[in-house]
């Protein structure tokens, strides 16, 4: 070994190391070749230079004695930290469940359907891992790693954990240091005045490019190998990792492959199934217990979900229209929407799109709008019991809201009274209004003499007693709502010829058979 390596002159040693220790990472044989070419240009002959094998033995010996320097010069600081630097072995068994959460983002290695465009894309998964149990306590799937995605994932983590963590160990990426979380650009150099401070959480930022400090990256590797590769829409983690059906000229694989791209909601269901199985695996930090057992034993008593909602749900400005609020192809309705036709602020989470919270532009809470269910087009003939109940519930809501609006409108008209305009005085004050009236072809009311009621009152009263008693029951305005009218008659009776004609027509209709007749048959049975 060493005796043969000493045969190289100092010029030879320096030349080969100069080419070898280059960030462009020349191969050993290439560095030797260039070193000998350089020395020949300086006057050395072929006979004076050592053999390639001697150069190689010297290079290998030098690398073994200076591996840290060799790695840092050729590959950089990250490679030194990962391959050479002093390793700190942390002991997560000393932690309690929920004390420290580790967070990071991961670009999914399979495609999902973009809910906004309907096209396949690679979404982002932001996850929070409990360091003690090694369990994913919260995650969110969104199109980009942004502050809303992080906030929603943290919200889910806190709810599932049942308590607020003391420390969050997070990536040093811009998304985690955004103004959404603080009023300043960096939390590392100032007091925490943002979201983490309000929740009493201390964030610790991982050093850039320090993969060892982010234990969640090992979890993502497991996630890729045991879950993502099994997805039909898997595209690989890189160019070299592409499946065969995505490579060129692989016609057979493309023909055999059935590419089913899941929606975000289907993806969440698949991930939940995987996480349920993952909890049954042995916990790496607690012997003889599963990940799920360790996590369940350390969960908290619960948190105030309302406190978290306003801080962490994603917000969007939209308008209330004829069909309520439209969001991601869904419709949401709150009964107050019959009054509003204005711009509002909506807060929602992709984890639960059964409702959204609605606020005015000034931040005043309007209410919780629920997702509008789709009604079976022929519930009675082809639907089940649930379809019929849904139809009845929606028709009842429709009738109730209209009745409320009509009642309020009548009350306003009643309070307002009859509007009487003295056109003669108006024309005296504003003569030009006559031309305006003529221009719009409006007709002025004629002069009417007021005839007192007493002048036309009959001795026996206005009408017979029976009709008078009936008219004392106020008949609401039903419009086209035949169900509401029929229900009212069931309570107050059928009095006039028109009422009985309506009763005969309605009880022969499909609506009556679906809502009333079938119910009567079921009760008799």
C-alpha cells in the first residue's frame, strides 16, 4: 500500500487531486487522465510519470484518509451532513403523545382529479406526524402547498389529537413562514405573534436541506413504497422511477394498464384505509405496542373545535345566488339566503364539505350553510325510502320558506297602508313632472268620491253568518305550492266549490299518491 503510493512525486499528487477535488465530480479515471495530460504539457515525459494503477491506489488511499473533505468539496454540505457529519440519535420514547408534531409537505407520486379543472394533476399532501407514536394525526390534500393547506392539516391534527401540541417541528419552507401564521416574515428571529402564539404552540424550524432532522420524511418513504406505488395513477417519484406504461414505445404495457385517476375525496378514503392499517403496525419507539395503541393511550380529552375553525379553515369570497353558494361543483344553502343577494366570505375545509360557514364582508356571522342534497327525479317509482324522505324534507323546506316570506311581505304591506298621492300639489310644486309622466305614458288616477260603508250596508249584515265565520280564518297565499294548500285544507276544511274541485284534482295526482296514499297503506299494514 503506502510504499507504492509514495512513488508519486508531489507534482503528480497535486495534479491528480486538483482534478479529483472538483465540484463537477470527475470520475477517478478521468481525473488521472487529465492530470497526466497536464503534467505532460509542463514537460514531463510518459516514462517519468507513474502508471494509472499507481495513481488510482494513491487516490483511493487519500479518499480513505480524507473522506469528509472529499465529500464536502465534491458533493456539498448536504451530502456531508447526510453521509459524514456527526449523527445525533434522538430518543422519541422520552416524549409524550402530542407533545411534538413533525410537519412537512409531500408531492403525491400519483395523479388525482383537479376539482376545479377536472384534469389529472399531482396534488400536495401536508401531514403532521406525532413523534412519539409515529402516527399521522392530521393531513390535508390540496393542489399546492400553501398556508390554507397547512392550517387545515394542523386543525385536523389538533382535533384528532384531542389537545394542542406543545411544539411543532416544521420545514423551513416559505409556506410555513408566511404572513398567514405571523405578522412578520420570520418567526425564527422574533416573538411569535401569529397563529402558533395564539394556540400556545412553539415552532422549531428544521435547518434547510437537513433530511435527518425531519423524521416525517422516512414516513413519506414508507407511504410511497406501501401505498402510492399501488395506485393505478402512479407516475413515479422521478424520471428514473416511472412505471413501464409511461415509458416510450411500451405499447403493450399501455394497452394493459387501466388508468383510473381518483378524485380528491376518493384519495382521502384510500389514505384513511391505509392509515387504519398502518396503526396496526409495531410502534418503532415503544416495544410490544402498535402505533395505534400508543397513540390512543396518549390522546387528550378534546378541544374546542369552534375556536379552531375561524383560524384554520380556508376562506373564499363568493356571491349568494339563486341556488345559494356554489363551491367546487357543490351547492350550499342556508335559509337566510332568501333574504341575501350579496358578496359573502365562506370558510370551508376539504375534509368536511357537508357544510360551509358564511360571513358578511364585514366579518359578521350569517350561519352554517349545508350541502344541498340531490333529489331523485322519480323518487316514488324508482327511489327508496330515503329518496322519498329527502324529497318530502326538501318540499317542506321550500313551502316553509315561501310561507315565511309571504307572511313578512303581507305584514309590511299591512303596516304601510294605502299610499295616497296628491298629484295636484305635486304638479304645483314641480310642474316639469307632467312632461315626465307623459313621456313614460303613465296615467294619473281619477278623482274618486269616498262612499261610507254605512251607506251600502244591508239591514241583515254584509253576508250570511256561515261564510262570515269561515272568512275569519285567514287564508294564506299558496301560489303554485299545492302541497302547502292541501295541508292547510286538512287543518281548516274545504269550504267553497273551488276548494272541493281542488281536493278532487289533487287526490287524483301523482304527488298525492306518493306523499299520502302510500303512507296510509303503510300505516294500515
